[in-house]
């Protein structure tokens, strides 16, 4: 099982949009089994994926006594957020999650984990089991600080992983207005500050179609009307590159 974590220590940067679309994209191939774990107590991803296979809860992965009753069904299986996530606050919780998470590779081919906007035991748990991490980021004045916080968090997570490195796919500029000089200037400044190696080689434009797809709780390629095809082609090309990199890294590791 390949585990991809979508994380940035800030809200409103497009994590939920990207995480849900990555799950929908990965599940398109016939027979693929994709686990989606919502570790954001706000539960935005849970609501957007309400049409998928539900009935499991991410909080149960922190409870050694909870029954998971997993099967090998194809498609997306959602481990939903619920109020119990607010109770995850101890190092023992992280340990319990890591132990329980080991049951999932027997039943899934991919795992996508959406995280909240702060560094806490929930985010640490996600980082502790991640194979890959990608970070959607807005190109605002505080983007560099957000990027630095994430990179520091990745180093901290390696302690919980026994020193094993987290593979970082890069910062993905999100909701970028390509016609706004300030946005483009901030994107250039961010790249210069962190270095090209830490940037994902693409960006997600600010498009009304993306907002519509979120409101309709389905992937943007199911939208119709003006701009739908351009939006679909854009996000699918980015998701295809993520999949390519994840699969290539998995082959290298093997």
C-alpha cells in the first residue's frame, strides 16, 4: 500500500480539494482499493466523499479496542472524521495509530490522508505512516513561513518514524490567479526561497469550476459548462504526475 499525506499547517489552502480529487483519481482504475483517512476534525473531506463507501471512522484507528471489519472491496473506503478526533492528544494515541495502521496494507492499494491546519498528534500520526507528502500552498506573503513550518514538522515526524525519512513531493501552489501579478510574483519568490527541488512542478489555478465541484461533492471532471474541460485537464495532469512519482518511488524502494 502506498500512503500519500496531504498537509500544510494552515487552513484554506486547498488540501481537501486536492486530497479528495487524488482519491477519486486513484480509484478510477478498475479493481483499485483506496483508503481515505480524514484526520481533520472539521470533516470537510468526509462530507465531500459521502457518496463513497462509508461506515468506518478514523478515530477507531486510535482505539486499540475498536473493530475495523475491513474487506478488500474496490473503490474508495472512507474513514470518516467525527468528534472523537478532538480527544487525540497523547503520544500513546500516535503509537496506537501506527500499530493499527499496519492492518490496512492487507486490504488497500493506496491510502490518502487529509490533515488539519495545525501541528498536533493527528498530523504527527499521518506523517508517521506517510510514504509521500504533498503540500498545497497559497502564494501569499506568509507562504514561506508556512513552508518552513511544514519542513520543520517533517523533520519532527522522522523521530516518530525511527529516523526513516519522509519523501516530500513538494509544495504545490494552489488557487493561483495567473492574471494577478502579485500572485505570480509571490510564486516566484516562494520558489527562490525554498529552492526548485522543494516545489512541485505545476500549480492549480483559481477556477470557479473547482468551487462548483466542491459544492456538488464530486470530481471536477463531472462538472459541465464553461471551463469544465480546462479545469479537468489541469487537475488530472497534476494528479497523474503525483501517481507517477509515487509509483516510481515505490519501485525504487522495492
